[in-house]
C-alpha cells in the first residue's frame, strides 16, 4: 500500500488536533503539528469551544485588540482550580489581569527594570556566569540545566527581590509546581503540588515583606521595596497583590529564562555550523539570542477571552470566546520568516513574538535578553566544543518549552 501523501497527513493531523488530548510526541516536537494547523486549520475550533490560533498575523490581531480581548482569567480558572491558592494567585498576578490592576503593577515593576538599572546588573551577572563556568570546568561532565541555566535566573530574581542567598533553594521547585498547573490539562497531583507551592511561597514572602518594611532597601534596585513603597503619587498594592506579584516575578523571570539558555545551547549543539559562526563572531550574540527566542520559544502559548463579538482569520467569535495564541507556531510562520525551520543566528529582521506584544508585552524582556546573551556567550567562549553526552530530557510540558536535564561534556578546546 502506498504511503499517504505528506499534505494529506498534515490535513489529518490538523483535523484530529485537540489541545486537551495530545500525544507524547507532541511535547518532544510540536512544530510539525503547528505547520499542519497553520496550513489547514489556522483558526482551529477545539472540542471545548475555544479556538487555537497559529498564524502570526492572527496573533498580532488579538494582541493589539486589548479592549476586545481580555487577559483576565477568573472565568476560565474558577472551574479549573476552584477556591484554591492557585486560583487566588493566577487571578491576582500581573500577566492574567487587565487594567487598572495590570497598569498599576506593571508601572511599579517597570520602574525597577529601566535600561539604566538593567545595565547596572551586567557586571554582577557576568561574575555569576563566570563562577558557574569555573565550577563546570573542573568536572568531566555537567548538566546544562541544573548546573548552569536554572542557576542564573534564580540568582538574578533573588537579587531583585532581596531574597537572602541562603534562602533561595526552594524557589525553583516552587516555580515549577506553580507553572505546571497552567498546562492545558492538569492532574490532581499537579494541582496539589501547585497549591502547596503557592501556600509555602506566600508564607515565606509574608515574612520577607515584613522584614523589608522594617528595613527598606534601595527602591531603584530592590523590586520588593519598590512594590511595598509604591509610587510617589500614593499608588499602592494591597497585601495579597504584593505577595502574588512577587511570586509572578520569580515564575516569569525564572522558568522562561532557564528555557532560553537551555534551548539555545541545545539548538546550537544541534546546528554546528551556526555554533561555529557564533564562536568565530561573538558580536552576533544579540541576533543569536533573538533567533533562539524565535526558533524554540520558551513560552509557547498565551490565552485571551473575547469581551465583545469579534472576528479572527475570517472566523466570527461571540463575546466570551476563549482563544489560545500559539506563539511557537507564529514564530515559524513562513509568511513572516523565510525558511522558518532553519536556525539562522544572523537573521534580521526578526519580529518574533516570544515576548508577546501590546500592553502585555513582557516587562522583563530586556533583562531576559541580557541574561541569555551573557550566559550563552560566556558558555561558548569557555567551552566552544561542548558535546551532549546523552539525549536531553524535555520538561514534558506544552505551555513552557524547555529541558529538565541536558547531560553535557564541556570538552574544552586545547
């Protein structure tokens, strides 16, 4: 019997796709599925009545229509989480809210992440990366995630919030548990772990905030002090808003940056010509980071709900329609990116959507870019011939794409 034509296979893939019922292979490599959807069902209706969008221009339409589409998740998360710590957290944090709460919190956070403030972080970030690389250099093998990628944002966010160095160990596990509950389908075990992490994190932050009120830091550098003190015009966060948005800062700044660094080093390993080009031309690190963000986006999915009748990609949607924005698919849309499945570290222009766009564009994107450039650039300078010694282990998640483990031999040249 003849093999089915690739086009007919793609059509079948698109027709059968459902975000709440995904095969394991999708978590390893979702991009063939995204391609099939973009071609045959770019505005794909799910069994639950929501729509899954995969074209770049359709995502742009939704991102820019901030008055037609809401980021508020109370309606969606109440049946999913019930009356729980996870519900309280995810409906109070910056990313899942609309103005005026979104505006108030973003203004306070952005005030501590000015270009000048971020530039001032570079020396300490470079020193941190160098210390981690010194440790790796003394070992025959290492894990790119545990020993390098995940250690960097924990320290950076810990510094921003003024978390004492000896108290940072639980932060990564709390972050993984809380973000794991944002998957399209969440098991009872994952929900329990997420709720426990929110409770533990809130209890810790409550004590940290009390100490900071008694002993304020520099609000231009200490985000927790800035959030506590508010704006000169008297704008303040409530106690729950303060604590939940500190959790959000860790989660947003930690997991996606870990994935950026890990995904980038694996992608460069798998594309030796591009790695060699970057080693020989370190000045390309900024465009390389942008290409890594596009090629294997740390954050693959976003969500909105329509607040009025709208139309996307020729499909009419009534008010109350939930839409999933597939950032990973849009970032490989061939109508925007020539040869989208090719890693090109010198690609320009590169208008990827890894940080979203519009009023919800990532407030910490400049810091993430700096962390990615210093970490990946530093690793390549020290270990230009690194090799992966075993297949990397993916995190098994759909929304946040990254690795749990990447066994590696540094293989220093010379």
